[in-house]
C-alpha cells in the first residue's frame, strides 16, 4: 500500500478508533437502561466504516462486490439498531413488541436474501465494473429501483428512531437537555453523510464523506459522555429502583434538585414527571422543607417524621443513600420514602393485645391458684397445664419480638398472634369448665329432646368442612324415636368434640357416620349415639388413658394437628354427670378407624 492510499485511509482509521472508544465506554455501562442498545448502534457504525475501507483496498471485482454487499447489509440493519436504542433510551413501552419488530425484521431479511441472490436477477444493481483511479479503484454501478426502495426503507426506520429522540429532547427538562442534544447530533451526523455518498458528491476529493460525518458524530457523543455524564447518575439511580415499587423514590443531585422520581413518588406529589424534575426539593415538596434542611448533608441514614394533622396525620420513614460516580465522589442522593402509618398502628394494636393477654394471664393465675387448693392429687394436672400454656405464650412473645425486628411482615405475625390468642382463650375456657366440674358448680338444665334432631343440626354445621376435606358425613337413626332428658347444650358439646376428632383424624376419601342408638339392659333402657370414622385408629395402649386430662395419643402427637388433650376428658365429665357412659372401640389399624359410643339412661 502506497503513502497516498494510507493517507486516504487515515480518516477511516481515526473514525473507527474514536467509535471504538465510545463503544467500550458504553459497553462497560451496559447494565444501565439504553447503554447496551447504544453500544450496538456504535458497533454498527464501526462495521460500516470497516467494510467500506475493505471495499476500497480490494483489487478484484469479486472482492469489491463481496464487501459492497456487506455494506448494504449494515445500511439496512443499522437503522433497526438505531430504532431499538431510541425506544430503550426514551423508555417507550411497546404494547405488542412482536407486532412491531417482526415485520421490520422480515423486510430487512428479505432484502438481504435478494441482495445475495442478485447475480441471478440483478434487482439490486447491475453488474458493476472497476473504475481505475488513484489511490483506489472504486466499484462503479447504478442503483436500481429495488435498491432505492430498501434505502428509503432504512431511512424511514432510522427517521422514526430520530423522531423519538427529538420528542424526548423537546420534552426534557433544562437539566437533561445538553445530554439529549449530544445524543441526537451524534446520531444525525453519520446519517447526514449517507445521502451525500449516494449522490456521488465528493468532498475534499474523498470517495465517501460518510466516515467524516461519523467521526464528527462520535466526537460529539464522546463529549456528551464525558462532559454531561451521559449514561451516568440518572440511569444509575433509575437502575436502583423498581418502577412498580409502592414506596416513593426520589433522586436528588448535589444541588438538592429533584432529577428523577418513580411513579409512586409522582402520584404522591400529584404531579407529572416533567413538572417536577429539575426543581429543588424544597420547592416541589414544601411539606418536607424542615426535614430536607435537617438531613440534606447526611450521607446515609434512616429517619421518621410526622406529616399532616388530625385523621390525616401519617408517619413517613426516609431512607437516604448517597450516590457515588465512577470516581468515588458524591453525585447526589437516593431518597426512599415509605408510609409506615399502618405499621405503627399495628404496633399499637399489639400493645393493646398484650394488655388483654396480661389480663387473661391474671385470670388464669387465679384459676390455677384455686385449682392448687384441690390437693396433692392435682399435681400432675397443674404440671400439664403449665406445659400446654407455655407453647402459645412463647409463640406470642416470639411473634411480638419478630414484629419489632421485621415490621414489613407485621400482618403475617399479627395473624399468628390472633391464632395463638384464640388457642390460649380456648384452653383457658376449657380449664375453667373443668374447674367448675370439679367444684360442682356447673349448672345442668335438663330438657327432653330428640337425639336425631341434635345430630342433624351438627351434621348441617360440619357438612361444609367435611366436604372441603374430601370426607363423607352422614347420620343413621336405628332407634325408635330416641328422646332423652338431659342438658341439650352439654350433650351437643360432647357430640361436637367427637365429630371434631373424627374429621381431624380421618384422611381424605374417608367417611364419618353418626348412629342414633337405643338398647335395654335388664329393667333399664338406654339411648345414645356413636361417632364412627374410617381414620387411622387408636392403639390399645393409648385407649387406656384416652379420657385422661391433657393426654394425647401417639398418633395425635405425631400428626401435627393442634390440640390440648382436654376434649375427651370434658366429654367424659359431662356424660358421667348425666349418669351415662362413654367408650371407644378401635383395633388401631389405619383405615378401620374408631367408634366412640355415648349412652344416656332413659327415665323409667
């Protein structure tokens, strides 16, 4: 290669080196919105310049046609890359991306197919020839209507991308306008050189002036990158927040100006993005003036303040984080504002619940004190009481502490507190019932009632629960009108306890049956009911202690089903005080289940 040829190639080389620097800068910041798409656009410019240079230095007609075809490819695909960058950088959201990109790609690929089959139909350009000259012998040909059509298509796509960038430039605040001007001018320069090249006009004796425009465009963009910090503080801050966040997020620069805000922040301010960006924080958020002044020099921290008065009074949490640029110096602050009013309200409700729990605890201690007076035979009973109470109380204390440590999960922990409080209240109520039985102060209100009617009522109450668990619940009356004189509510409580156990320990697909019974035992008649299930059964060892207070069998402990071990003991107390009997029958074989039978005497 002679000196003259090298001299002509030097501008191309300079152009590519500048573009490579811009490409490297943006590719290192490819995680930032728009940077990766822009780096691909710069790469397409580099390829265009490189392919044209290779076409110039090629000496053969086939070689020049090969590189000329590749230059056509970059001319068609380059605008697509530009459009992609414009959509990404301006944060335009396409409703149906496939409907936009699929036709564009199909047209581009169709042209490439026509281009590389041109030797068969010459639709793109006729057979070219080499014009001898110095320092290069260019490829000479005329464009066909098909070639001009695709060139027009490429310019149309590129023009759409430029329109998006210009619209963003027009609507941008003064703070961001220099950045947008650098982007638009840098992209327009190489595109302006293409029509000059297509018309064959030579500037300064150069074959294709496009590379000159490309070099100027790359220099302008480089100035935008380094002078105006393009792809720097705003995209970095935007990268740190999520558009769908419910918390308000603001980005302040070193002069305390609002330069970015997420939709939640704009909704809170009841302002559009273009109306607040670039203005001072004190001007945009007058209610927070004192807070901004107080913490404007704070690097990092979390603070709380009150906003509003009366019923509108709210508690806001401010988290301030310093943003650093690539040199390690401050570039602004990220402020996340969270409304913690409900959290504070939940904490207040927890304190109220604690007071209620303390009152319940006082009542429980009184009940325990009275039970202790019953004598030494109750020692085991009280030991079991302490054991059963420790679990809900421990859980209540634990979740109270967890709410303070993890306030964002307060609703979840409050639900657990409510369940444990209900469990504790239920346990206390059952203990008080046993205490009343032991003291003989339980009131019995006997009345005549039909056992089948009682069973049908409980069937209706529990049918939905049984169906939700995949169980069959039914009633069978084999008696001759089983009417008994007893306390209907207490007998109903016994039936409820037996039904609850049967439904809990019967697997899906099983069945629970209530039988109404009657029998004669010598001169005395008995009526009653049984609850039969097809569950996991009860072992003979567990049956011996099944009606003892606080006893839970081996199956019950391993099942994970909550229980106090008091239900069956209460059922036995009720039936015993009616002069009746309650017993269980089970082989302890899963699937064969258990049968609990209750018998009450008929008055003769």
